[in-house]
C-alpha cells in the first residue's frame, strides 16, 4: 500500500530522522566555529568549545617584574607583584620555576631560585621574591602556573580580523577583495546568460539546436583543463592577473550552467503571454525586460546563489587569475590558507576568519533560499 498515491509511507520516520541527523551534522561544527571565534587562544587550547561556559584549567608561562623594580627592605632585596598583571586570571592550583617541573609547588610554597633568593606564590597569583643580594638581569623570573580560569569571551578577535591591516592580519582587506571579485562575477554571467537563454528559448534562428547542444556539452568540461590555456589567452590580450581577468574567468565557467538553467525555466513560461505581447507590438527586447525577466526571478535567484557561493569560496581560480606577489588582491580563502601556514597556534584568529568567510554566504543563502527549489525544478515538469 506504500505505492498508492495519498497514503503515508511507513518509512516517514526514517526520512525525518535522516533529515534531523543531517541538520545536526551541519550545525554542530558551525556552532563550534561560532563559539570559538569569541574565545581566547588559551581557552581554545585548554578545552573544547562545548565547555566554553565552564571554568577551565590552563597552563601559563608568566614573568615577575624586572629586577629594576626591586626595593630594599632592611637586609633584603624584594620584588613584589601579581603574575596575572598581563590580563590573564584564575586561581592557581600548582606552579613551578622549571619548564620540566611546572607542578612542583602549591600556592603558598616557597621555591629556591637558581640565581639566588626565593619566591613565594599564592593562589591569586601574588608573588614575593626575596634575596640578600640585589637581583640582576634585565628580565623578570619565569614562573609556570596552572590555574583554573573562568569563562572568557571577547570580540577582540573580530577586531583583529576585520580592522587590522598590518602583518598577517589582512583579513579586512581580503574581505573587501572577495566582495570585489564575487559581486561582479555573479552579476555579469546572470546578465549575459539571461539574454542568451531568452534567445535559445523563444527566438527562432538557424543553428539554435546546435548551440543548445554545445551549452549542454560545456557543462561537463573540467575546470582544471581550461585554467592554463585561459590564463595564456588573458596574458596575450593584456588582461593578465587582475580583477578583470578573474571576472571573465568566473563568467566563462559559470555561463554554461546559467544558460542551461535559465533556458529551461523560460521554455516553461506560458506561450500565450509572449504571443499576446508580440501581437500588441512589443519587441523582443520589451518582451524580455518586461515579461520574461520578472517571471524568471526564481531561476535568476537560484543561479545567483550557486554562483555567489562558488566565487566566494573559490581558491583555485583566484590563485591562477588574481593573486599577485604583494598580496594586495588576495581573497579570504587564500588569506586563511596563509594564516594556517604562518600562525598555526592562533586558533582564535583562524576560527574567526573562517566564520567570517562563511557568514556572508549563509546570509545570501537564507535570504534567497525560497527561490532555490523553484529554480532548480525549472523545466522538469510541464
């Protein structure tokens, strides 16, 4: 009875569970990335994002004040302060003065320093160093502490990623470079493909069937085969590596799908509307702009989503047609790769950069997703 129209399949529960599982598998890492983007590097290293709301035990390498801050109290030379003056904090459980024995002492113990003198550290990070001789050197003494730190969230990561333009923190420039690549590379193929799709759908001319067959054939051409020949062609006509070159590359690679998708949708539009418009004296351009385009908005939006997501997340085409030696035109995907290579320990910066890179495509997708299915089903039924 499961094959009879109108009856409810017994496997509905399995379909529902599968959908819930897929949604969970997609949301779980995205949520983790979002939470990690607001955490500090020390907390990310100490515990998983699912423990971000609870205190975590972390290891710190801290320094006392420099010897030039010492004061003399009778026969003793004393240096006092708090190890957490650098902005860190927590309750110390164990500490040590050697990197090989970071848990040699508990709060309140006194340790003998190698260069003479003693140091005492309490649970709050307050220390007192004493010596009968003046402390020497230009830097303070290293103290290794293990402390239980409270949850900490910060927006500083986003400030460094979006608004810092020096050193390796060039994500702000890469963000706007990506927008500069993505917006024209989405609009240009839509405009060209819309005209071409209308001609292939509603204009009768010699060779139309051959052109449709060529468009379908271009859908299966591997992108990698065309990269080097196309780059040589760009260099030959003077485009070279730049925004114009990458716009034309994305346009060329996106046109076959755009024309195929829009043509299938336009063919399914009511013929009576178009014929009535022509009887009333409308030209092909007027029919296209005033009738076809408004009715084809779902298909246009569907392709816009695909093209935007592809160009935004692209690395290969940008590497071939855009990236220069100075990095002035680098895009976010390439910048994230550079962060992975040069700042492997700064997980908070990597998490923030990755979430920023997916935030814009997610916004575009959710804003236009209602047109996605309608556009994908274009021409499948009559």
